[in-house]
């Protein structure tokens, strides 16, 4: 299953990260598990708003435009990459 590093929805300062395991079907993200720093699955404890925020973050990052090696920029999935430069 693909996984993605997202901002921890329980961190009010948006400094911690969680690893989200998910699957996608025709542009819809289905969360399977969310593991925080303690490596416990926190998905059952998240409310609907927090779940939607994670889904939106995954979809947004998944469809980001990235430069091609030998041509103009194109859209391709960006998965399994840690965030860099977040404050």
C-alpha cells in the first residue's frame, strides 16, 4: 500500500508528522492507517474533519506538478517523500 507523510492533525502547531497508509480509487483517498511518533495507529481517534484534512493533503501532494527530466513540467504522483522545509 502507498504511504504518505502528512502534518499531524492532532498537533496544533503543525510541526509533527504522521505516516498515512492509504489507497486511491478514481481520485478518492481511503485512509487505512495513520501512525504518529509513537507508531500507534491513531486513525480510529481522528474525527471527520481531521480525516478529510489528511485526504486533501494527500490528493494535493499526489497531483503536484513536477519537472520532467527531458521536457516541460508534467503532473505525476509524488508519494512516499518526506516533507522538506516546513516550518
